[in-house]
C-alpha cells in the first residue's frame, strides 16, 4: 500500500507542476505599431504592459526608447529591420554586423530581445529584388548574431501574409502558392536549420468580410456554431483561427517541414469601421480577442497541433491614427493611447477585475453577445435560455461534467456555448475564484455545470456538444485531476482516477 500511496502523491505533484506550467502565458503577445502622433511615452507603455499578462511585444522597427523602457521587465521583444534595409543586409555582412550591434547587442540581455524579423510580408510585396535578397539578408543577420554569441538566444525570421497560401480550405488541403515554392523552400530550410519560427498573419476578420453570414461570424468569433467538417481528416473545426493555422500547418508539412513551428505574428479585429466595413464593432472585437485569449489559455492547441498554445501576437496595442485607408486601419487598438484605458476589456489585466468577451461571459452588467453586427444595423443580442422544468426527482444530486474522452475541441465549444448563454463565467477568468487550475477541462466543467444548474437541472441542458455527462460527483472534486493520464500503464480519465484515489485516500 505504501507503494500505491507514493505513486498517488507523486501523481498529484506532477499534476501541480502541469497546472503551474499551464499558468504561464508566454504565448500571449501584442503588436506595437507606431504610425501615430499621439502615442504615450515609452516608460508609460512599459508600465502598462507590466500591468497585463502580455509577455511579448512585437515592434515593426527597433525603436531604442521602447527597447530601453522594457529593460529588466522580462517581457520578450521582437524587433524588425525595414524592408528597405534588406538589400544592404544581404550584400554587406558588415552592415548586418553593425545593425545587430546597434539594435541587439547594445541592449541585450537587460532588454529581452528574442527575435529579429527581417522585413515584413516581403514575398507578397511583388518586389522581385527584395524577394531574392531576403534569405541572404536573414543569413547575414544570423551570422552577425552568432559572432556576438547571441545566435542561440535571438532567432531570425520574417513575417508572411496568409495570401501566400494558394488553398486553405479544408485545412488539411492547405498548400502554398507554387509560384513561390523555391523561395519558400530556402526560407523554410533556414527556419528548420536555425530553430526559428514560420510567422504568419491570420485574420478571421477578413474571412468574415468575404462571407458576411451570421454563421460565419459565429465561426470567426469562437461562438456557438455547428463547425466546419474537414472531410479528409474527419475533424470538425469549431473556429476560423484553428482552421487558418492548421491550413498553414498542412502547407508546411506538404513541403516536408514538419518540425518548423508556427508563430502568429498578427491577428485581431477592428472595433470600428466605415459604413461599408461589415463586422467592425466593439462587440465583435471584444468577442474575437477575448475568446481567442481564452482559447490560447486553455492550452487546447489546434486539431493538428493539440495540447500547446501557439505564440500569438494580438493586433494591436494602440490605434495608429496616421495610417491611411479606411477607418478599420486605425481602429485595432486594445488600449487607448491617450489615457491608457482599455478600449474594451478582454481579460489581460493582472488586477483580476477582468470581464470577458461577450461570447464567453455575459454578467448582468455586460451587453449580451451578438450574433451578427454590421455598422449600419443594431446588434442582435443572444438572450440566455429561459429556465426549463426541473428533473423528475429534484432531490437527486447530479452535476454536469465533461465526458471522459471528450476532445479539446468539444470541450472548448461547450465552454464557449455555456458562457455565451448568460451565466457568470467570471470566476474562471484570471483572478477569479475558480481560475485555478488554468486548464480547459476544469474551466469547461465549471461552465457546463453552472449552465446545467441555471437551466433548471434539465438533463437536456447537459448535452454540451456530446462532451458532457451527468455525474454524482461535483466537478470541484476533481479540479486538480482534469487530464487523461497513464496510470500503471493504463490510460484512465480524471473521473475514474478521482474515484480511485478518493477510495484509497491518496
């Protein structure tokens, strides 16, 4: 029995380590564009970032004031060379060395520079001269970092547009435009050899603009929807973000680069637009960014890359009021650059006073989530379901909990749906009383059961995309044991494991 007792204790310690690992939010970053004349000081921005759970900042240049202000904060910094610097970087190793010395060596390690991007969306620029010199420029920057003994700490890559894909639907059929095949193979060989990521800019917002139906909006905003089936893999995708990222994964795999990791360099949703810019609204921006953050925090990953959150940089920290083009181009800021207040709250503050996106949390003081929003029409709220008749035997104690074997996609869909129906999911947001353990199964268990209870404990309300089941055990009883584990060589679910450990008092 002592051996069994030791094993149980070790298992709990292992689970606590897993929970602690899940609490790390190093995968959440933000883009800091500076095409504006009303930005706060670098010091104020650094202080703002430290008050949030944002762990990485991507710059579109290498502003020394920002890099210095972020010194000793622990926040990772991504800097970039200008597209116009690519010819000099490619042709002159000394230029690359001087650039690295001035923009990296001068600040490292107090300023935690983690990545140098050589240019931005160069391949889709149509400039054949820049395209041909992109890889040599990256190689020279890498050599300069190696010479400064920083080649292992600071990676080198470049950022790509999603239009690089010739096909993205279904995700399993994702392929790159063959016209860029040779260029891409060279760049990917560099990524593979140096351990640097393939960076891409997926924007479900633009997918919705091309197909402005309510069901497409729900799919893009991580809201309740029937999903989209990939017949090749039999995977039912529940949101556009996962579908777009997995299309990139498939395209990389098709070229033979299965080990190259993906980083989402940009993604976001505008909170305001012109009258002809469908879907640009605060409700939708809050829903997309809030639900995306919740999805990343769940550590569910994507169907083709499960169990790991992809590093994702939200666009953007502030509006850029000098950007040309339609109103949306100047309306992506999550924070107000004048007073540093939130444009809308998506749960990034460390204070614990976080509200969630409309689709994920609808406390009584929040606006109800929308099904479809157009700048020219009023939002159409989704109201919570009215309570239904209680079960036949109201004295019977039962809880709605995740079904053993439910997939991450099913759990995420059930979580999103339950929280979108008017229940208060703030306790499972950062700082909430039920945020820990910060895992998808624990959060889904809370939301499923609360929705079941507030719906009159009708068994039909514990359906949750066939991911839930009624149980005689409260979800709080297995809140630390919410992952499938290999126990004595046998894969068991958390419910079974809980009952086993409880029976023997481990």
